[in-house]
């Protein structure tokens, strides 16, 4: 599309109108419901949005109102965001698994007047806290099951509200047209809340300019087009889903597919076979874990074939994917591997048609990254933030490596400060933190440069950016050597048996680690080895499980010892936690990032035991059950030493 053709596309609703006209009956949204894929064209989606926008006007929605969205990925919620934007209101998606206190904070902070909720569960959570929400006027719910006997004084069913809007079209159409056509490039498009790893989440205000420019530039970078397909399954409150499933979809006209439920996501992924796919490292870790579990249960012949084929794929697969020269015999062997191993594996994963795949959110282990690229999946890394409308750096095809996050994305400038912190500015830089001028000023300077809070450096010669860690987490060991916990944690999480790892050691003589086992992977291993267990806690403390985790840590230490800069981060002592770190317990964010400081405070007795040489520590931990009740679990944990590799290190300057 030329600049002339796109001159009038200054708002997200304008992109929708363009698509309805340009693509007409082409599929825009699909959703699997009751086992059947439903489909809506761009023209039908535009009509759905108009009907809901008119309905919102009948409720008295005003320009600048905040309209919250709570539910799983469904076309109706993407349409709700577009309807809000069409009337000049501001959509605020929230995490569907957020608990009452988290929802209350967001809705109160943004003074939300309306909320579009998915079902009875979401409505109940809102009704429980509505007395704390001074501005909430109305709740619109989608799924009517269980809602018949509710007081509907402030409740409306989604489709019924659309019908009310259609009935009032004659009197409201002009107002809707005026509001939609009045939207400008610098008007607010959406507000997304940060994950809140260090405190309360902040409302990040993004303009139409932010969303459209970054969507356009990133789509051109990877050659995305209207024929592409994506699976929208990540939280709608996360900037990545908004950019991929809304911004880029509206810019290119590609189809957005919504799975039936989290439980059917993998089946739905295989059925759709997306050509463009994004997942955080945890999703790729879980998929690889499932593969390895299945291989452990396979026959000896299949295991041998898999091992031999993957060894060859690791040698030549990434080179073939990058277009490098590979010998004829190696190509033939790889082709045979693709026919019998890699192809069926990609089909099982739902990755047969992927042209472009991305991972971000946190660093991905190099072994994990190389595994997917070795079987021919064009997996790349990007580096971004909510405040950047995702994109800061991207990996160009042919320049993909596990240890960098690529080069500055189109339109993005990146610089490294004297203390190693990464700064950037671009058309995607957020407008402000809502009602938080102090944080805005401390994050974004007058020239538009944003401080990321991450430490990194540009490689000489390649111009690729390498991320070391969060700047606040990077430190020094007692001997002055560099300490970067995320580097070690990512290596540990490559092992299918390790779900999560938290490393400590800043200012200390040595590093220690908390480990969460993957109950699925370790449980499968236990069954194969006739090891009985009653639950996570019992399995996590089984001597053979501790032996297994110790071997993983010691193998990781061997790998870390090869890095002269970070060899001091080898893990000397560890324990396996008696519970999984959980967002409901405040130990992780809703995007599954560890809240390191909270973990340190909550399990301070265990950290003390790791450093004072204790062999066992008795502990009690408060937990939150699914129904919101609080409880406590007690355990006596075994603390173990791990072998380290002696290396000649120089203290960091």
C-alpha cells in the first residue's frame, strides 16, 4: 500500500472500514465453538462492530470513556475493542484469570464506566467488587448461561445490546459517523496495563499512531499479507496479542483464529495450521516437553531414529533455514529426516505451515531455540515492551541466532547508556502512563527516549543487540564477577523436567537456585519408573527426582563455565520448592514472569538455609486456593550441593 492510499488511515476503525471495502467476503475472524469453526468476513465483522457501537451509544457512552474487556480470546471481544474505538472511547482489556483485587485496581484506576465480560464467572467477579468501583455504570456479558435470575438493572446481554443499537440506528448513525470520522492519528487507541513485576501495574496509553505505524513497519519487515493465518490464544490484555491479533491483522487483512478453550488450544492449532505464530518461551518449552515425553514412551527403534535424525538436524537444519550452503549428502539426509521425522513432528505441533514464528517476553534458552529451527521452523526472536507497542528489535531472515535479539526494528532508534541500560525511541513509543506523570517522566525523556530497564550491548560487526538481564537484576558476586540470574535460569528451563528456576547470588560468594519441577514431565517419568507419589509436594522431594534435578544443574554448570564473563554464576546449592510459583499467590505476574523480590521475601528462610549450609529446612507457606480461600502448606525440604567447574576468572571491572 502506498503512502497516498494509506493517507486517510489514521485510526484503527478506519483500517476496519478499509478492510470491509477492500477484502469484503474474505475471512477475517474464526472461532471454534462446540467443535465447529464459525467464520466472519471483514464485511460481517464491520457490521458486528457497528451494531455494538450503536448499542454502546444507547447506554450513554461518551468520548474518552474507558471500556474494560474481560474474557478469553473471542472475536466478540476484538469487536468490542473496535466498537469502543469507533465511538471515541478507550478499550482496556484485562486478564481473564485476574482475581478480584487485581480487577478492582485496574477498573478503579482507569475509572471504567463499562465492562464487556465473557460469562457468569467474569460477571460474578465484577459484582463482588462493584461497591469499590465508583464509576462503573454497566456490565455487558456475552454468554447468557446462568445469568437469567440476575438483577439486570446494570446488566445487558451482548447480542441484545446490539439489537437495541440497530433499532436506534436512525437516530444515532450520524453521531457514530461523526465520532468515528473525527478520530485522529494522535488520539488514544487503547490502554494496556503492564505486568507489574515490581509494583502495581501502570496503564500504558497507546495512540492510533503508535499502533498503526508499528503494525505497518513490522508487517512489511516480515512480508505479512492478507493470506496469512494467526491463532489468537494469548491474553488479550497483553500488548503482543493486541499488536498481532488487532494491529497487524487490521493492517494486512489476515485472518484471526480463536481457539475453543485453553484445553483445546493444541488441537485447534493443528487444525488451523497458522502461517504466522507467536509464543512466549514457556509455550515452546511445554510443547518440547510433550514431545520428549512421547518419545520416552515410544519403541526403542523410534527413539533411535528420532535421536539420529535430530542430531543431523541440529547440524544442518539452521543453516538450511538461513539459506547457507550445505553439502548434497547432508541435504538428502535432511530431506529423508523431514519425510519421516521432522515433517510429522511439525504436523503434530501444528507448525507445518509456519512462515514466520516469533518468541519474546523473556529470553529463550539457546538449546530450545535451536531445536525448533533445526526442524525447519522459522522461529525468530524479537525484543519489545508494552511501552514500545511491542517492537524494539527484530531478527532479519538469514541473521537469526539464539544469543541475540536482532537489529533495531524499522523506524526504531536504540542506544546504550554509559551504565549499560538500553534506551529506544520510535513511532511506537507510548503517550504516557495514565494518571502517573512521575513514572512517565522517569521512563521517557523530553526527546522521546525510553529507558527499558534492561542491560545489554551491541555486538561489534553484526550490529545485533544482546540482552544480559534486567538492569536491576544484573549485579556482581562478592569477588566482583558478573551476576546475571536470567542467563542461568533460561539454561535450566531448557530441561523438560524444570518448569521454573529462580537464581540468587548478587553480592554473595556463590549462586543458589529454587527449582519448580514440571509435574507433567516428571510425573510421566515417575510412572515409567514405578515411582508412586501422592501429589506435587511428595514428588518434588523424592530422592530420585532430586538426583535428576541435580544432574541437570551440574550439566548447566558445565555450560556456564564456558562463558568467561558469566562463569561465576554456576549454581552451588539448590532446592526444589514444595509448591509451584503461582500468580494467585503473588509470586508471578499474569504473563508468568517471576516477581523476584516477592519470592525472595516470601521464602527468605529457604534462602538463608541455602547459604548457611543447612541440609534440611522446615517451612510453611501461605497459598491461595481456586475459590479464593487462603491456606497454608508445610514441608521439610532437602537442600543439596551441586558440583561446579573450577575456572580461572577475572573480576569484572
